[in-house]
């Protein structure tokens, strides 16, 4: 789609993307439980498998990409975005071995702060006052969700390590979103962009499990099934959706919408693993929704 989509199309796609991306953390935890492993090595296996499978499913796009002859700048941006994506997944998926789903997803979706700062520095896109207020309110809500979900019997006793890795994942994801937006503005279609970015991330992640002493082999079919689902649902549907939306909406607003992920992921964690959200989590979700509403209603939001 080259013309700007209508409001209802954007809303529909955003809802689909949020639902899809919110399955990521529960699927990772299901895979860890099925393999009876919560190690750094296995976390890297899950991160790499997710991108390798996604890249393989997109392989037919390479023929069309060679014909379209994209600009050198757009390809550079897509490759850089792929490297950032690899760092994001290596850090964030590993964090789920050490901290709760609620805490991890709340911290990894602190992108609005980092995207706003980077947009200001790179594109001179000074955020409006209303956008800053909405961002601050939404982040407080997201952190309340994370703090409320920090107590879980299903995770390791190293929450500081897990939370730190989730924060690194947030920084990397911010670069990934902005570089993806720039690649598309330089002429890459969404299908060509994700083909380059996901393939680059897969190549970067491929050797990491071996370096950590892990293997891609000898897991049950259930584990491999969860790996495939992470490639299909949160990656090809969820991430691709947000990569497309960021072409039409300011990156800061897109990352604010992404803050719905910890709320839905926490709900799934409660259903699947009994990670019971406390009152603070519910309150945090309401604060988050309020912040997003304030930010999205900003009239003169810069196209960052």
C-alpha cells in the first residue's frame, strides 16, 4: 500500500499487531517449560530460531528484491535495523529466563522514551508538550505493571539481571523501529524491508547459541512447534505490523501503542502459568491506557 491508509485500517492493523506481539513472551516461556531449560544458551536458541524461521519463510522475496533495485541507503538502514533486532531479541528473550513476563515486557516496551530522544537528536523532531505528558504517564503505567508482576514462582531468582537485559532490549528495539522507518522512507517496501532486516538478524543470531554452549538439536517436537509459532505470530504478524504502521504514524506514538503488550502478556501469563497480577498491575494498566490516550490525542504531533 503506497497511499496513506484510512483511520479504521490503521486501527484494525494496530489491534492485530498488539494481539500478535503479546503472544511472544508466553510462547517463549512455554518453550522453556517444554524443554525444561531456562538458560542463556537455550534463550539464544529461541531468539535465533525465531528469526531464522521467519527469514526462511520470507526467502522467496529475495528474487523480487533483486529486480526492484533498492537504493543503497535504504538497504544500509534495513541491515542496521536487522543488527539492532538481533540485539533486541538476544537480550530480551534471555531476560525471560531471569525475571517475570510482566516485568520483562514492561521494561522492554519503555521504547517511547528512547525513541523520543533519538527522534529529537536525529530528526530534530521536538515532541509536543502533550506527547511528552502522555509518554510520561504511559511509562509510569508500564513500570507499575512490571513492578507488580515481579513476584513469580516460575522465574529465576536473578530479577535484576533479567530486568537489565530487558532494558537493553528496549534500547535496541528503539534503534530498530527508527531505522526501519527510515528504510521505508528511502523507498523499500515493507515486504522487502522485513526480508532484509529479519535475514540480517537471523545471520547475526545464528552462531550465538553455539558460542554459549547450546545446540539447535535434540528438543521435542513441542519445543520446535513453539519456535515456529514465535516466528509466525509475534514476528511475521506482530513485528511486521508495527514496521508497517511506523511508516504512517510518528514512531513515538507507535511505541506508546506497543505499551499494551505488557498488559496483554501479563493476562496470558496469568491464564497459562498462574502468574497472578496484583492490584498494582491493574492500576498500572489503567494509567498506561490513560497515557496512550493523551499522547495519541496530541493534535500537532511531529512526524518523528
